[in-house]
């Protein structure tokens, strides 16, 4: 009869068969190696530890080990212990056939990701050590579903100073990134009876899918050189905007329209969801403060560390109106969904000044890349108009009508991954007319690859370098 055993040193599930203990143990260990559950080089527990754990004689384990060493399944060396021999794993029959990996582009200019190689590892590690040393033991428990008070306090001070957010730590809720925060808010909106939400006609399809999955009908809002047009808000229960730097068009929301959307929220009781998408990176203009500062009782501010630090941290935050906090906490299920250690580390990173230093350095680095992009286009593709470059991590390259798809294909031929603008326009019934353009992100490539990425981009554009690229029609 099969029995399950656990061993000291290595957690090992064995199912010995047959009436003899030594043979059953030997067969079970051999099968564990053969199946790959014990990979080559795995160190097994000592015969003394295994025997004590299994409640059998030490000699029985030692004999089983000796049998498998003699057969070549295990190796035993003085000072190294007993290990699984190299090359003993046999691939299981019926394994899925090997599938060749798809070719990765040489350069990635798709928007949405910062330069991950510039993540401040040393500073982050120092902050983590300080935070963990100072953290009380109860910080490692389940804690406040709004998030650690250390992080909420640090964020309240930073957001008020740097983004003009009127934030109270008691009204801040930590979440696992923007998508998680938006999912929580859609739950609140549905519970309040909202059935529609207004969104930009140009935006992120991930957000549209999330809103659709929540059962909210979307009202498209046109986007022009003054940002989102608020003329079609009638009937919406909420509106989702990126007012500091609209994605992907890259324009800030005009002050008249900022006032208009706040006035709409006050009159109707609707909620404004403000996505502060890469709002910390501005170059050629005064920073645009958060819309939430105009009316914190009707605007939900959402921010993350995804662009300023790294999306893999899965840390975001919401500054909520007072009557929304408890509803969001209930939507979270009353638990803190983000890692406590990362929250404590970010709090220390902010309060120590390291976050400000990192953002300033990143702003300088991204501005240099943007300037190099503009200069390269002026030299090699002067007919291309570049917009949306006063802030953020991407630029919009306006193309001749009807050429977007061909340029994206030409870029792929050059080993370049780049997005067209058309897939970002998902509402053909909106007033906004679709445009042919590229959305070029300059955050992802490391500094040493930027020149090569620009060369590949210029070669794919109409009137690229040395006359290459796609000519304008006519």
C-alpha cells in the first residue's frame, strides 16, 4: 500500500511499493530521479536524517543509497554528501514537442515600460534593509486593508508636494497596480448603480477590456489638441481620464475642460477617475498638477510606481473621496493585496529622498532620448511631425494617410517593435477621426541601444535615411 513520506533537508514525496522496505525505498528514489522530480545535482538528506524522518533503520537508507550509487543514479563523495548523478533524468514519453521561440525584436519601442535596467537596485536594497530593520513585528501580519500606514503617510506628503494632490493618509488605499485599482473602482461603480462610463476615444485596450468585463458600457470622448472633449458626458456615471499627459496622444487636458469635468461631477454626483499616467515626467513646460486637487470629493486619483520605478513592483495607490474609501476596502475583501516588505521599502525610499533623486535622474535621461529622437527625425525624415513630447515616455509620429500599416511592417523588417496608433482607437462612432501614426516609446531601450534603435526607426519611416523607407503617396 502506498505511503507518503516527508524527509528532512529535502521535502520529498515518495510512494514505495512492494512488501520489502529497502526495495520499496530504492524503487521510489529511482523513480523520483527518473521522472525528473529530483533534478541532477540535488543533494539528498543524510542517511541518518532520512532514517530518523521515516522512522526506519539507518542501515536500510544507507543500503538503498548504496544500491542507487552502484546503478549510477546517485553519487556519493566525502564532504559533498549524496547527490543525484548528472544526466540521469529521462524525458517523459508523450512530452509536448519542442516549439522554437519566436524571434525577439532587436529593439523595442513599444510604449508603456520604463528603462528597467536603470532600476535603482543599490538604493532600493539599502532602503529595504533600513525598512525591515525598523519595522515592528506586527507589520508582517495581515494589517490594514488600505495598506501600510508608513507608505500611505509617505505618499500623502509626496503627492501633495510633487503632484498637487490633496491627500490624507486615511483616504489613501494601496493597490497592486493601476489595473487592480480600476477593477476595485468598477466594483464600487456597479454597486452604486452606474452602468456607463465615459472614456477617451484613444486609450489603452487593456482598460477597455477591464471596463467591458465589469459590465460598464463605454461612451467615447473625442480627443483633440486641447485634450479630451467633455461635450458628451451626459448620461455617464463616471469618466476615466489621463489629464496630465493623455495616452497615447500626449496632450494635457486644457484648463477649461478640467473645470468642465469637475463641474459635471459636482452637478451629477459622478466620479472622475484620474489616471496620472507618467505624470512625473515633464520636460518643456510647467508640470500639470493633478486634477484631484480641484475637487478631492469627486475625483479619484490613481498613481503607480510602474513608470517611475518598475511595473514588476505591482504597487499603486488611490486617493479617494471620503465616501468611497470604505466601499473600496470592501471591494478588496478587507485584505491588503500588496506585499508588506515592498510597501515598507517604498515608504523608506520616498522619505529618504531617494525617490526624488531617482525621478530627477530618470527625467534627465528620458529627455536626452527624446531630444535625440527629435533630432534624428529632423535629419532623416523631416516630413514626419512629432507631437506629444512635452512630457511622458512616448512620442506620436504623424504619418501620411494610409501608410501606418506599411510602416509598422517595415519597422518589423528592421528588427524594431513599434505600435501603430490605429489599434489605440477602439470607438469608430466617436467624433475623433482615426489618424495614421506611430506611438514610439523611448523608455524601454537601454542607453547603449538607443542609437541603433533610432537608426532602425528612421530606416523604416517615409523618406528614411539615404532615401530608404516608404515614400509618401503621390
